């Protein structure tokens, strides 16, 4: 379908150095889009190289790939990033706002209880997942409103749609706020021809919780919570991201689209997955 094509479009992907962001950037570049990869680490240059093949001919990109180092926590840096893209490419058609962090202890881990979690840890995650998204959304919307066109796709989480004891308080809170922010922005931007949607992944194998090996018990517990009995892969999100970016979804905005192997179809969290209470409190 021609409406699924994004060749010639100008795309920004944040959190593009690895994981879901890199998978989406790869898919967009393979479709012939001009893709601007942004990440807080200068390893984004290496990520861009994997798409182009560094001149070796092994890359999958048919469009232009441009890496940028940008800390989404800094509003001036985000403004400079977006304005630089427009100056170089003439416009901004698609923004995939994916930058996010976790790494704080869950309810099932020491230090993860509400009265144990440090404010510094709370603030670290909120600074990226919520404030960073706000900065990106604000400046992308500024450009797209003037263009009277554009598609913004945000990475939320199934942890923003229901309580999840396997992740941290600030991650659940930030992703819940992301869902609200997406829906609110969709209301405003619809009359400007700008669409705003979210992906809500379940457990996906990325570096968001750190680069080290995961405990085998935790891996198994997550797998057991997914009817398809496997973790998601970053590429599992790329197809839906392309759909939401393209004109094939031209009447879709304000949606939060779950990609979780069926996990959210399980409507109850079994009590045995919760932290065990002290017997004296029963």
C-alpha cells in the first residue's frame, strides 16, 4: 500500500542508540526515509554505522542516516536538535520519541518499597521519561504545527496502563503520565494535522534496566506472565511504529497501542507475585 510508504520523509528517533529506538530507526532507514538518530551517548555514531554499513555495503539503509548526541533532559539541547534537523532537512515529518530509563528496584527487590526508594532515584527516572519527553514533544509540536502536518509516536509501556510489581514506582508513574500526555497532546494537535500516538510494549529485551545479565528467576517470571511465553524483541515494535508514522494511520490519533504478547489480556496480578508481607502485620 502506498499509504504505508515513508520514503523521502524526515524522521527523528530519540533513544536510538540501541533497543526499540534503533530497531525503529533501522526500519525507517530501510524504507528510504532520512533518519536522524539521537541518543545521550556518543555510541549513537556506532549505531548509525550499523544502519549504513560504514561504507561496507552491509547496511540496510536506503535513506540518509544522521547521528546526534543529545540529552533530552536539557530543553535547550532538544530545541537545538529539532531546529538543526529542520535547518538541514527542511522539515520534520515523523518523530519517534523513545528515550527512557529505568534501573530502579521493583517492588520485589530490596529498596523498591515506597518508604525505601530514594527521591534521587525517583527524580533520575522522571527527568528522562517524563520531563525529557515533554521537551521533545514540545519542540516537535512547535515545528509540526507550523507545517500543519506530522506524526509523533511515543514509547509508553503496559506499566503505564496497570500496576506492575515487577517494575519500579518511578517507571510506573512516569509511563502513566506519558499516556496522559500523549492523549492531551493529541487533542490539541489534531486541528493542525498532527497525530500523536503511543506504543505500549510489554517486556522487551533492551538495555533500559542495565546492560548486565538478568537473574534467571526474574526472566522466567516475566516469560510466565506473557501468554506467548517469550520476551518481546525490539523488531516486534517496528512494524506498528511504521504504521503509526505513515499515512496508513491517517485517522488514528490519541491511541495507546499495546504490543505485549497478550500479557495485558491477563486482567489480574496473582497475589503470589507481590512482595511477601511480614507475618506480624497480618
